[in-house]
């Protein structure tokens, strides 16, 4: 029986205290990988509490590490902490992201900039830092979005950032190929995380009508694709965007 075996590998999952990041951290750990659970240390400490609770549940081979992906020094410190704890780095999942939805007319400069800084520049900063110590044959998987492809009303900032992630993925796949590091993106459709569930019911009903498989995604659907791309089964796949959206193309 073929199984995904990540024994002996070390993965970093950004934004892993909840949602897709949490589901991915759980799945990679279940496949045998050591997992660094990254979180943004918010003022209320909620992300820290969730990350530490997740690490406690996972047990051995798990580490909670704070870092704001917008901060180059914090990212470098995260990289060094992971190397001290586990001795290597094989898999990077760039999942950290935020939304600040407004129409173009109502979108302030801060709402535009913070989404670009987190969802695009943050991905670049983490790749730039962690790829320097990644073992040969490593895996980088960046989270894009269906919004990058079809564009949702009120998401100029988010769609632009996620489209940038797709372009960045293609470039890095070429730049890192000499070290046999593959770089791919996963573009989820609407997934029933806290973010997905925040969509008004009427809007969600209209979205559901456009999905051929007749359901929204679950976090595990995205985590499955990420686990595959993290494995030896995907060693000849790079520079690609895997769309996990139930067949929804707008």
C-alpha cells in the first residue's frame, strides 16, 4: 500500500494556529514530519494560545514559533529556531494571510498595503530566508487562491496579492531547481474555515451554485494536496498551481 511518508523531514507552516494552516500542520505531522507551527503574536495572545495548544496535542516533533512574516528579522529568527530544534528544514508551507475586503472606491491605503505586505511580500521574505538553509530536494508550497484567477468583488488587494504569489512561485521554481527544490502553489476555492464561514449566507448560496461538485471545500481537502506536493510522489512537479476548488471556474 502506498502512503505519504515524511519521516525524518522538517516542515514549517506559517499561519498555522488555525484554519488551513492548522489542518496542514496536523496532516504533515501525521505523515511523520517534524512541524514548526508558526503564528503571528497578536496583542490578545489568542494565536499563541492556539499554536501552543496545537503543539501540545501533536506532542513530539512539534514546535510553536512566533514570527510576523512581514518582518525580515523575525523570519530569520524563526528559521534559526527551527534549525536549532530539528537540525534541518525540508518543507515550507506559506499559508499566513489576511483579508481586508472593500470595493476599490472604499479601500484605504492601509487596507491595500497590509494585505500586499502579508500575503505577497511575506511569502517572498519567508522563501528568501528559509530557502537558504533548506536541504537539497526540499519542497515549498505557497497558498494562492481562486480569487487570483476569477477575482471576487471587493478583493482587489487580496486577488492582486494571490496572483502575485502564483507569479512568484513560477520564478522561484526556476531559481531553486538547481538544488532540486520544487516550488508549487495550491489555490483553494472557498473553504469552510472561519474566514470562509464569515461570508454572508446569501453570497455563499450563490457561490455554491457555481461549484460542480456541489460543496465547499474542507480544510482537509487542501491539506491533502499540500501533503502530496510535500512528498516524494511530487518530485517532478514544480512551478505549478494546483487548483483545489471543486471545479469552480467562475
